[in-house]
C-alpha cells in the first residue's frame, strides 16, 4: 500500500490518492500505512506541516517504519527545517543502512547548507547503493564541480549519461563544464548529443535548456565558418522566446557574411585562398528530429 501511494504521489494523481486515503481511513485510521498515505496526500497538496504530522503519527505506531522517517525528512526539507530533516534521515539510516533515499536526502540537506564535503560523502554512500542511478551520479558530479575537481565531475556526468540519464541533465551539465573550461569542441559535442537526446524523446518544446544548447551551437558553427549549420541552429533559436532575438541577430550576421562571399572581388591580382575551415564537430541534423 505504501508503494502504491508513493506511485500516485510521484505521478501527481491527487484524486486517486485522495480516494485511497479516504478508503483507508474508513477501514482503519490507526494503521501505519493509513498515516503514511494521508501524509503523502497532504504533501501532494503542499500542506507540509500536516504531512509531517501524519508521518509522526505513523512513527508513534511503529518507530522502525523506514518509509515514514524518510518521507518526514522530505517534508522537513520542504519546510526548510534542515536540522529536523537531518535527524529524520539519520533515524532512517539507523533503521536500515542500505536505504539510499536517506543517504541521498542527507546529501541534499547539506547541499542547502552549502557544505560540499559533506554532500560528497553522503552522495557517495547513495551511489554505492545505487551505482546505476543517474541522479546519484549527477549529484556527485555537482559536488565535485563545487570542490573544483573538474576531472571527477566530468567522469560522473558522462557516466550518468551512459547509464541512462533519467532527468536529461547530465549532458547539459557536462557541456556547461566544458564551456567554462574553454573546451569548445567538447562542449559543442555534448550540446549536440543533448539536443539529439531531447528531440528523440519529443520533449524539445518542454525542456527549457534546449535554447541554451542551440545558442551555443549556432555561435560555435559560425566561428568555424559552417554557415549552413549555424543558420539551422539560429532558425531553431527563433522557436524559443528567450533565444529569439539572438537567433535573429545570428541570421543577420550569416546573411552579411554570405553577401560578402558572393560579391566578386574587384582586385584581379588578389591571391586565391586555399584555407578550408576544419569540421571539428559533425554537423547537427536538426531536421531529422522535427516532430
């Protein structure tokens, strides 16, 4: 029953969770499972004080209820009560040291407190229990990045992408890290993979960071004199409000450069140029991903 209510919570199915809670109250309102379901219901309604109260009731009935300790920690996190959240997560670990959610919750709590060394310790613990969970790997990468350990951060982000990035954030964070380190070719490659990944899922209009990737790729291709690819990225930028003006500006720049190239030179004795721009990154075919 706890698992079922957690699924309803994750899917934000309020009517179904409400129906389940009312039925359980009619059956036995003093059961641990009933208190946890009601707590989930109030949490979904953003009534975190009431949710925490019902998780406390569940723990009075069964002090070793692992789910109640962890969920109560989440509620205290929502209420910005970090000290109470830490205590709840620690109690969960005392009940079961292999509960990755409690370790991960502690990492998030210390992240709010801006204590990256503690974050790293707890995220490592969570990762050991869930080695193929991309969320743990991304959290580890962020901790390494805050500690200026960029090489380790890159490894974590790439590993998160390799195991199947649940939140579609690993490549984006890796691209931004490469960008900060002025590794333009690697950044462009990651942005390109990120866009292809998002477009293949049909989420390009819902994902806010696609415009960031398109802006970077447009400028990257323009600097490398790949005007067709730059033009395609600029056109795509126009589909997003936050990148529309930059996309239009880039299209104007491309048009000006093309006009200069097409205009014949009046100097008959000007030497011919044999310099061909190198294609450092393969062109991004956005057309094939059009929904």
